[in-house]
């Protein structure tokens, strides 16, 4: 039902007509955990749907500084190609949030290079003529404050309090400011408020024709008609949350019908909720980061404590073993076709499972959700690839169960080429029922496992035939 909206949102945020989040998936590369741990406040605040509102709020707040606004107005094509600018900002934030330190450093260096020619003169709020440079630490400081305030406030208003606390988020995100050349960025919510108030007290913020032009554009940007109604609801909700003095400089007022103020925040929450239903709970960038962390041994989200149990003989106590070896073809071509199908999730699709994987091809730490059944009787089975099987005559992988899977354990799938030229599908499952309601339904789960195993064999025969 949400597929058309999902495509439109993906096209909007990526500025791609045919959405393919290659750069996001590539955040699984790298050799360290990055600047922000997976349980950090930064991951919490930058996840979910509230960053959509935060982006609008950040743009409105940044526009209040005449120097920052001059750089945007004179050195960008935000009006003719706003989605490209949006996509670039999203890429920087997500790379910094989810990438390893090398990727984050490279993203900040890329932004700094793009900012080098952004220079000129502007009229400050005090009426004084000043020079600006996008890489100037003072100007970068205002941009950092606007981002930090926008993301923190939007999360608090539309998603709820930050579990680790607002101070933790501001302190963690100070690293982003340092990487962008900001001297001593705020490290607490109080310092953030004080820093923003300082710009106001010194008269460095101002409205004016340029601000009115930006506000007019943000009120009605050239978005797809399918996305625009939701955007307008979110824009109105953001306006409803801005400080009174900022609204005055922006020439905005909280949405109202005559003297009656409208429930704009509720409308914004509804629009963000619909976006959340259309988009995945965890985006490609976060999923890629989790793959990297799993590969590095930093994060283990498996629902069982014994990775590698498909190689254990005998199986650990309490686990049952289902092992199948079926001839499905003959010759090198059949072997290669079967192996390619296994590594592209085609074996599972051919068995009638709904496959939602975070990588098009199987790779170490790939996450996949397998669905079977219809409507209220659909079972979702999340797994993560824990091992690749790679030899000249044996190719495939093993995955382990994640929380929410009706079983607990591992299953491996391999295409095998015997010396006599025969091609086999080898399947091994070492598992036990998950606790709770799934344990009560263990007989049904076991029957379903045997049924799907037979379908795997049939699908393997079709793949081997090409």
C-alpha cells in the first residue's frame, strides 16, 4: 500500500530518479566503529523520522544569520535544484553518524573543499558591512548550532526525550563541530542555548528580504505532489515549535484559523508517522553501520550465544538438527547457476519466501527479513549472515537468527560440486524454538520448517537448470 509513497520519498531524499543507496550501503566498509557508538544519543536522534522536521528547522534557523544566508544565496543553486543540496546534506550527516572515522573525516574534508570558494560580503544585523567565508570558524559555529538545536528539539517534540539525555547528545555531536573547524562547540544543552542567545544578544541575527525569499521557497518547494501535502504539515508543525523571536525575524506566525491556533504539531506527527510506515525503521546507512560493527565484533545482535553451531558436531544441547543433501543438477554450469542464485537470495525467493535484505547480494553481516504466510498469520523471520562458505566446489552462506525469529539458531545453504560432476544442495539447520509464544507453537514451526526445506530443494533444481 505504501510502495508508491516509499518510492517518492526515496527519490526526494536521494535526488535520484531511480533510487539506489550505494553510498549508504558502502558505509559497511572500514576498520573502526566510527565517532559515535551504536548506543549513542547521536544514533537515537539521527534515526527515525524526526530528522525530516529537523532539516526544515535547521534551514530556517541558519537563514537568520546574514552571513550564512549570503553564502547559500550567492553560491548555491538551492532554488533550481533543492533536492541535490538536500541529498548532499543528508550524505554528510549520515556518513558522519554511521561511517567509520576515515569515511567521516573524508566527508568533512569534502564539505570543506566545497566551501573554499564560498566567500563574499554581507550586511550584519547591526548594519555593519562584513566579509564572510563558509569555512570561517565563526560562521561554521552558527551552522553547527543550528543543526544541533534543530535535531535535538525535533526529536524531543516529535519522538520524545532522548533516552541518554539532551546533554549527552549535545556533547557527542560537538565532535561534528570540531571536525568542521568550530572552536569549542557547546557540550551541554545549557551551553547550546547560551551560544544561540549570544548571537541574538550581539544583534548578529536578522530578517529581511533575503530571509523572506528563503521562507517563501521553504513554504512551497518544488516537491512531487505525492510528497508535498505531508511536507506542508511538517513545515507548519516546525513553525509552531520555533522561538517567538525567530518567528518574528522569519516573518512567520504559528498556524491558526483566525484567533484559534491550529494543532499543527499533531499534523506534523501524523505526517511523520505516515513517512515512517512507508520507509523502513532503520535506513540503509544505519544497517550498513551495523554490518560493519558486527564484522568488527563490536555489535552482536544474534538471539543465541553460539555463533558457528552449523559447524558443530554434535549440535549443542537443546538444539535439534535438520540436514539435507539433495542432488539438483550436474556439471560446472549448474553449480555456478545454483551458487549465484543462493548468493542473490533467489533460493529463498524461489521457495516462496518474501525476502527483504539490506544488501542485493549476500555478504558477511547482511541482514534479511524472511516472510511467510499472509495477513495476520504472516511470520517474520529476521536473520544476519554469520559466515560465508567459499571454496572451489562449495559456495554459500550461513545465517543466524535475530530477535523476533520464531526459531533460535543457525541455518546454512551451500551449492556443492562433487568430483563426479553431480551438483547438490546442502542445507543444515541447528535450532530450537524461541522463548514465549513460539515455544508453544513449536510443532507448527517444525512442520513449517520441513515444508520450506522441500521448497528450497525444488527452487534449487530450477536454479541449477538456469
